[in-house]
C-alpha cells in the first residue's frame, strides 16, 4: 500500500468528535461544593514552580453564583482526564468570589517577586467595588500550596468605565514579554458585550476594543464566550475551543443552552470562524480546555448546578480545516 493510502487510512481512523465523555467531579462526592462548579481549568505544575504540588497538574475552579461568600478552590492529579482528581482546599472566599484564572508573570517584568497572579471577580457589595461586579487581583511569591500562600490584594485591575456594570469573567493571555491581552464582559445580563483589555505588566490594564463575539456565528442572536475555553497554536495557526451561547439562553433555562465549538482565530485572540460544533451538538453549560500534544482535554459543566465531565478531542482533525 502506498504512503498516501496509509495516511488516508490513519486519518479516517481518527475520531471526528469528542471521546470518553465521563462524569469525573460530582457535587458533594468529589468536591465539597454542592451548588455548582464554574471556570474549571488545568495547569501544568512544572510551569508554576512557586506552587508546591506533588502531581503533574493542578486544577483551579470556583463556586457558581453561590449565595453568600462563594469561593476559589483547587485540586490536583497526574491525569488530565481527571481520573485521579483530588480536591485540596479553599484558596479564598468572600462576596461570591468566582471565575479564577492563575497567570505567572516573570519577576523581571515586575517590581517584586510576586509572580503568581490570581484573577477572579466579586459582587457589587464588596467594599471598593462601587456597587459593580468587578475583576479582582491577588498576587503571591508562592513557596507553598495555593491555600496556604500569603496573598497581596492588588485591587481592581480593570477598573470600571462609564456605562459599565460588570467587568468579570476575565481571562488574560501572555503574548510575550510585557505584552498581555485579556477578554472580559463589561455589562451583566444578556446579551453580553465582551471587550479586550491590555497590559504591559499584568497589573495595570487598559480597556481596548470591543470583542466581536457574533458576526461569524451562523445563528442570529448566538454568540461565543471567549473566556470560556482556550486559544492554542496548532499546525501553524491559532485556534479556539470553547463555548457558544444560544440566543434562548436565559435565567429561565439555568444556562443549559450552550454548545462546544471548534473555531479559527487570528493571532490577536479574535475568533474568526466556527468550523465545527462538537459533542454531537448537545446542549450543556460552559467549557474549560487544556491542550496536551495532539489532544484537547475538555472540561464540561453539566447540567445545572454543574458537575464536571471530562472528554478529549484529537487535534489531528484540524488538518482538514486549514
């Protein structure tokens, strides 16, 4: 058999949708949380040497619109499919703390050694929030487990501009030295306007242009949620796997009107095209993504209140979409 036919057979054997969709973190069983899990994301321990962790990965997540103080939690494991997931502890709480994202900024770009930056948001009645839900930032030099670290309160790095009422769901990206770009909303409710903010040090952020979350979406009224998923480079270009929110999404449906989509992106983290709806088009809630070689590990919140399901997608499928 010639090499072309061998390659064709190999390609045809690659699963074209997500595989091994399994319940991994059940409320009240694998976690102390009982009212839902939000913003579940994986981190490679080797890339965060200031975090004391004896497994290959750790995971950070939060409560989901909890009544009361909410909280940011972490767990650990050696498997990205969460088959050996172990919850560790609460990192911090207060004023419905939720949607955590950890970013490491090299010390040479900072005036101190507090390289660990943990972003999240709180509700409007937190003192200092001026009545608005805002993104918060705490930093640490590490040296212990996440829940025993000393954290410095860095305030509200995005600020709040005229006409805005919610700067949460922030997800920052490090483009290069002194070059950071993040996505977040600027108003609560539906529809949600998404915006970029930029920074040179990860601590002071400036509002940039509005994020186009709709023009490329086939169904009128639908939009993507760029902070729910992840951007990655593969086959010489940038892609995004994440959450598409349906037009009928509302409080009345408990948010279970979202789909998992594979998209093309430009190098500025702007999604430009939806190329495939994954998970057989099923409706769930939001998604987190971790890339490992040719595989995307996907963490799905489902139903509501949300457990976490793990699955994987073979990125070699992307060859047909170049």
